[in-house]
C-alpha cells in the first residue's frame, strides 16, 4: 500500500482535492440555492434532490468543460507552436508531428489518443452544460410565465455564452501566463520549471 501511494501520489492527491471541493461545492451550492428560493417565496429542496438537479450540474459542467478545453488546446497547440524560453514548449525548430509512427490505423489513433480523449471529454461536458443550463434557464422562464426555449435556442442565448466565456477567458489567461512566467521564474524540484541556473532563453528544458 505504501508503495502504491508513493507511486501514485500526484493523481491520488488531486483526486482527493477534487472530491473534497466537489462535496464542499454541493453543500454551499445547496445552501445558496435554498436561500434564493426563500427570497423568492419558492419551495426549498433537499440536498439529495439538489444533487440530481440541473442547478447543481450546470455549475459543475461549465467548469469541467472549460478545464478540458484548456488542456485539449494546450496539447494540440504545443505540437505546432513554440514559446522561446518556456519549458512548456518544444525546442525551437522541433515543432510539428515528428517522424511518421507507422503501424496502421490502430497505431495512428493511439498516437493521437490523448487529444482524442481530452477533446471528447470537453465536447461531452460542454454538451452537458448546455442541456442542464437549458433546464435551469427554462425553470426561471416558467417562474416568470415566459416561454421555454429549445436546446438550440438556449445555446444562442447570452446566459449560455456568459457561463461559457467567463470560464474560457480565465483558462486561457492561466495557461498563457504560466507559459510566459516559466521563462523567467523557477521552482526548485518541479518538472514544470527549468533548473534554477538555466538561462531565460533555454526552451523546452525542464528541471
């Protein structure tokens, strides 16, 4: 068990952090939802029912889709684009797919499997955001005795794009700033940083 924990410490730690924050979000989201219901003289909801509601899942999905979009684009763009001095970039002049892997269709699919899986999770979670967001949006429409929208109509609303873009812009800022800051700043012992003594223009070098 100790060896398993040692060899998988990074994934287990982030998995634990994910579960802890998801549970915390459920409790505070439930409290916030019910406070809003009381303010509008609407019926409150049990925690169990809230966890199955679109009100909870639209908030979860809008964050998941933006995170997976971030990594999908990072995986794809770092194939072709470089950033001089960043350890998050390939060395200058080595961009592109590299030598042909050969081996037929199965091998070729495997050679792009990371991008395929990350992109599939992003599209799936974005679709889930649209579906749950529509349900939540239409619930408010009914409260105001206004017409419900189809999924296609909802995807064209400012509510959907506000939920989407407020997450996208923060993810793009975080990734872009990280790629630039690692040119000049260091964290001793981290593979995401260049060695402390590495020059600023050293590209694709990890500590």
